[in-house]
């Protein structure tokens, strides 16, 4: 009899448990819907999806496709960070360069890049190169904007005092600008990772010969929701892990001057 | 002195921007006429312009534009009503906020475009799958912003209004809503933008009609000038829609 209030109290004190409960309830609803309501051609219950993960990974070509997609994501992310850093610093450090080029960058960023996806395929082919290029085109802008904002937010007094104490241009860059840029740099990396994921996955779904897009199309056309859901869960897990890594890095490195 | 220099700087940066655009157009023109870049990769800008004129004059774009805009309107209507309602209801209890906010934020971090094949399986290749995907993707920024807007209203304001005898309705109308509106409007704007992007995106990937579908069709039949013209058309439409939404957001936020 006293179990109910006890559970209630635990739930009230630990929202995490309640959150877990919500997820479990949703999974149960999905299980019931898939088993008794929806046509098995279109939806399969989570238990079966979970059991099929092994079969998905065992499908001829799927592990290689996941490797390719991961490779595309990694290369696109690194390229975005490097290009974003170079453009962001060269634009942000000089006030004239910033004022003259920022509107152009914002204009390009505001463009719906998805419309030029077919062009990327034409220019870079249907292999990994087009996915990487499209991922970079999505990932580079948030990083540039974050770095420009970070450089801009440095208090002028810090620069003036560093210079009055005889710091060279390199010293100012190394000891004032870089440390101050770190929080916004990591914030930009997080947004960039979101963009890269979006770009690469869009391009993969659009056309793919060996990547995961090939298999999502195949499973969809064969009305095989079990394996489709399995593959999507694996990819979602991959995306969550990648996002979490950059988010942790942001929290860790963004802390020191948040006060 | 300073203001004159500022003005000169402003003109100079405008000149750099204009120069950049002119140089880009010139490079494009020279690349296609002089430098021998394949016409299949980069069509002559003059022909693109001509095709654009043809598209606008013949009214060929109307059908695709109507489909895309209908999908957008349906998706945004669904996500805006459900997002604002769910966000408001959850925000009424700090406990529910603590339970659901991380959950919603966690799902928001997953690229939902991944589920497109599933939506196509459920809803077919027609507009329904685009509406469903657009509504799902735009639901999250709207619900999260509504939640943040209502849940983080300054406690003192609520207590002050209560102590002065405000009813539930008065509290909502004069305290909660004005405080939360700017944040909610930002969420709605973000939701609108991502809904537009995801609808064009899903039309590009798998569809029967719509602007994204048209671009892919032209790309596959290698009609490059016309495809470029359509891309320009879509970019202008998207910019127009985004400007309208941002203007509405700015005006409502200011009037408060």
C-alpha cells in the first residue's frame, strides 16, 4: 500500500526516472500499435527491430556503407572546421573585411542549399566526394559565424592593454584572441556538426551507390520496415554520439570564462 | 570627422560587396564563353536569364509552386498549433518541464531527415509524406521555444500580478503572453524556415511534384539552363518568404 506514494516521491525527486518512464511508455505504445493495429508491411514493433539489429549489420554491404558514411561525416566535419576557422579569422579580425564580407556570407548562408544538391552531384559525382562537399557547405557557415562573433566580442581594452604592454601581433593573437575565441569556437563546432550531419545525410538519401542511402532506398522499396528501422536507429545512434562528443567538448572548454 | 569616416567606410564596404557580385557574374560569363567550362556543368548566364523569363512568362511554375506552398502551409499549421499548445501545457508545471525538455531537446538533436524513407513508406510519394516530415521537423523548435518562453517568465512578475489580484486569464493575457511572445515568435520563425527547407528537401529526394521535384527532373534530363533558372526562382521565393516571416516577427516583438 505504501509503495505508490514512495514511487510518486521518487519520481518527483528524480525527473530522470520519469523521463525514462515516458520513453518506455512510448515504446510500449509503438509495440502495441505495430503488433495489433498497423499493417506489418509498414511498421514493425521495436522488439523485432531490436532483435534484427544483428541481421541488419550482417546484410551484405551494410557495415561498409556505415563505414563510408562515417568517413564522409568525419572528413566533412574536419574540412568545415579548418575552412571555417580560416575564413572566420580572416573575416573577423579586420573590421573592414568583416563589414564588407559578412552580408555576402549571411546571404549565402540564408540560401536554401538543398536546391543546389543536384548541382553538387553533377560537379562531384555520385560517390563520397559529393556528400563531403554538401556536408561542408552546410557545416562551414555556422562555424564562420561563431568565430566572427567570438572575435568581435573581445573587449577592446584587452587588446589595447596587451598592445601597450608591448605584445606583438602574434602575441595578441596567441594570448588574447585565441583563448577568448575558444568558447564560441566550440559552440560553432557543435552547430557545424549538426549542419554536417544534415548535409551528408541529405546527399546520401538523394543518391548513393554504396553508402547508407542505397540501403534505405532498398529496404523501403522491399517494404522491409524492420531492417529500415534498424538501420535508421543505428544511424540515429551515430548522430547522437557525434553530437554528444562536440557538446561535451563545448561544455568542457566553454566553462572557463563563462563567469 | 568620425562620422564622415564611418560613412566613407560604409560606402567602401558596399563597393566591395557590389564588386564581388559583379566579379562573380563576370567570372561565370567568361567561364562559359571563353574558358571552355562544359555547358553541362555551368550554363551560360544569359541563357539562364532567358529561361527564367520564359518560366515566368509561361506561368509553368504555378502548379509546382502551389503544391510546395500548400505542403508548407499544411505542415506549418500542424506544427505551429501542436507545438505552441504542447509547449504551453507542459510549461504549466515545472516538473513536466524538467521531465520533457531534455527529452524534446534530445530528439531535436537527431537529424530527423533520417526518417524520410520511413515517412515515404507510411505516407507514399505524394504531398502527405512532405507535410508529415515538415510538420515533424518544425515541431521541435516551436515546442522548445514555447516551453522556454513560458517556463522562464520572471517569477516576481507572476507573484506581483497574483498579489494584485490577477485572474488566470489576466495573468495569461498581461503577464505570461507578453513575456513569452518574442521567444515563441522566434521559435515559429525557425520552425517556418526548417519546414520550408525540409519540404523542398524531401521533394528533391523522393516525390511526384513540387519545386524540388522540378529541379531534380531538369537535372536528370540535363537541361542545365532551365534548372539554374528554377534554382534562382526557388532561392528568390525562399528569401521572400523568410523576409516576410522575419518582418512579422520583428514587428510583433517591437509592438509589445
